[in-house]
């Protein structure tokens, strides 16, 4: 005697798998928060509290709301990348949009962007050598000085008309975008020494092609330059990666030296990887049918 038993394969396998994915995400986020708290030398609770306040502050500034309003509409729980949508919808609707309205609009914007990207034929050369050339370290140097930094560079320019016209355009744009307000030679020297742009010049650098290129060039020169007498020694870096502690003097120096800041961070990460390793990023399971199980996931 045989009996046929109807089972739903998907129900049996999909739900537990999706629950596992959810657990993995929670573990991932928890560990990542612990690491950030540890990096700042504060407890997890303090870190979460500070993050929450920071987020409310950011959202209310961005949207021109009081902190209470931001919390009331739960805008502080939205990713920062969608705040522009909240702003736009508020103007369009003449009232504060709901979370659903925000997500619908976000979906639509994303679809539009995809369509737009598909309609642009890629004029960029996809030859990896050309891409490395155009986005490599040496390009900025040529754009600023007009002199090929090495033989390899001149060879590519001589052989590749696309890259040649690309870099000539950039050079011209660099020369033409210079204004009276641009970075001075002294300011460039400061960037070469510290790796940081002057605080009050951030806005200008961000919007001026001339200064952005100059800044990138000086920053690279800083990062590949000679260590100063106050720079972190190998011994100090070793201490950081074995104990996680950054000496106070080093912290002071790091405020004015991007290279040491990066080095200390790298070594602190090595230390943290040993103490609190970050789990692997969870895989997204059952992409095509997961939406059908959304309701049952909450129960
Ligand atoms: Zn090329
Ligand atoms: Zn400028
Ligand atoms: Zn240094």
C-alpha cells in the first residue's frame, strides 16, 4: 500500500533558510557594532546611544526639522541615502511623506536610473590597461603639470588616441577651472605635509575641478612621502596591533598626519580581527521567491 502525501518543498526549506539568513544578519550587525564601539574605546550601549543621537541630529539638519519631528516620523531610522527623497516628496506633497511613500519613490528612482544607464552606450574604453591608466595615480600628475611622469606613461599616450584625448580634455579643464579663489601654493604644501585639506576650504575643494585634482595629487604625495620625525614608529604600530592601544602622543600626531592615521587604523583592525572577527557577509537566499514568504517571516 502506498499513500501520497502532499508536501510543500518550499515551505519546508525556504522558511528555515530565510530565518537563518536573518539570524546571520543580526549577528553580523551586532559584531560590526561591537567593533566600532571598541575602536572608539566606549561600551556598546554608549556607542548605540551616540549613534542614535548623531543620526537624529543629521536628519533634522538635512531636512530642516526639529529633532522631535525627525523621531516622530521615524526619519532617523531611514538610510541617509534616501533623505533627498523625503525632502523632494515633502515639497511635492506639501506634507511629510510616509515610509511607504518614500520606498515606492525610491524603487521608481532606481528603475529610472537603471533605464538611463542602459540607454547610455559605454563610450569608455573597457580595455583594463586604459582604465588603469585613466584612474591611476599618475594621471593627476600629468593633468596638473602637463609632463608625463614616466616612460610607460608616455608610451601609452603615444599608442592610445582615446586616452590621449581624454587626458588632454582633463588638462584643459584643469587649466580653465582655475579661479582667484583656488588653493594657494602654501595651502598645497600644508596638504603635502598633513594629508588634510584646510578645514575652511572643504566646500571649495569639493566643487572646483582644479582644486580637487590638486588636492588628490598633494594627498598622494603625502601618503607616499618620507616619514616625519614624529611619525609612528614600527614599534608603536606593533604595540597597536598586539594590544589595540594607541599611545596618547600618537593620537595627537595622527590628528595632523593622514598617513599615520591610516597606518594606525590598519593595525588596530588587525588587532580587532583577532579579538572580534567580523563574520562573513550573509548570502541573500532564494532571490526570486523570497517575497512570497515575507509575511510568514514575522510569525
Ligand atoms: Zn588607453
Ligand atoms: Zn579651485
Ligand atoms: Zn605621521
